[in-house]
């Protein structure tokens, strides 16, 4: 299936395609590790969030890391992408076709992929990603980091997962996860794998020591096979 955007034609990656993820996602031409950044399609009510998104994009590019994200040009998503691209790093966007009614795809990406569903989008992003960072965001952002943490709990990947706790945004969520562990519904090791950083510098330092290029992801299991 194909779809045209701004006179460019894109193949739409489907749930069937991700059963052969290496064919659907060709990483051979990439020159740097990509970090998946989960964040809001809005800017939030405090300028500190956009500032942090832009600082993260600058820091990724300066440290030889690219971006894979939701593909939009708006909100924190667009701010991160703008700075990664401005810094000369690679930026890959992945957006479901139905979201194009709500979010404008970024026009300066290294690659833009269209997908049939949200699940396909997340699987493609996970295949591209060498690590995951979560900035502030809404329901979609929470769902994304919790799902990727669940995949790690179920041994579907071994990639670093960082919560960038800007302005104490995730304090309450972190406390709830600690409480979940205390109540016996989550292992301490799974809690500790969600590394919390309060500054972008700390997150970058961790990525430099933790990222392993081409770490395997069991995408067949992600696809429900």
C-alpha cells in the first residue's frame, strides 16, 4: 500500500511487514546510533519543557547520536527533531497514516515511515532504536515508555531506558512505580532498569556508556507471533 504526501510517495508499513522487520527497516545506511525519544505532541504550560526538548536534540547531535520518534513537526516532538536535524544528525520519523489528520509530518527528516497502526509504529521505532528516552508528555508518551519497559521485563530487548525527569514532571509516576514494587507487583530489577535522570547531561553520559549498537529486538514476539 502506498500514500502520497507533498508529492512524495511512501510505502505504508503494515502489521504483516513487521513479521520480517529486517526487510521493513533497513538500518544499513545509517551512520550513527538512534535514540527513540517519547514526548508530547504539545509544548506544555511551562517553557522549560520545550527548552529541555531542544537541549536534548542539540546534545544528541553533538554526541554523534540521531533520533527516531513519532514523526511530527509539532510540540516537543518537533522541537527535538528540529535541533537534531539542525545539528547534522540523522532523524527518522514514524507516523501512522490516520495521525496525519492530527499531526503534520516533519518535512526535513532523514527518513519518514508511514504505518497502518500505532502498534506497527512502535515496533518500527523499537527496531531502529539503540536506546529510549522519555521527555514529558501525555497519555501516548506514558503508554509508550510503559510498553517498552514491559517488553524489557518480558526479555524482548536489552536496550537502555531513561526517564528524563524535567522539572520533576515524573516524580509522582516514579513514586507509584516504587509503590508498585513494594506491593509485590513489580520486581526491583525491572524498576531499576527504568533509569531516572534529572538533567540532559546525565542522560547523555549514560547513553555514551550504555548504548550497544544493533542490540537485538525480538520483533516477531512484539508482532504477536
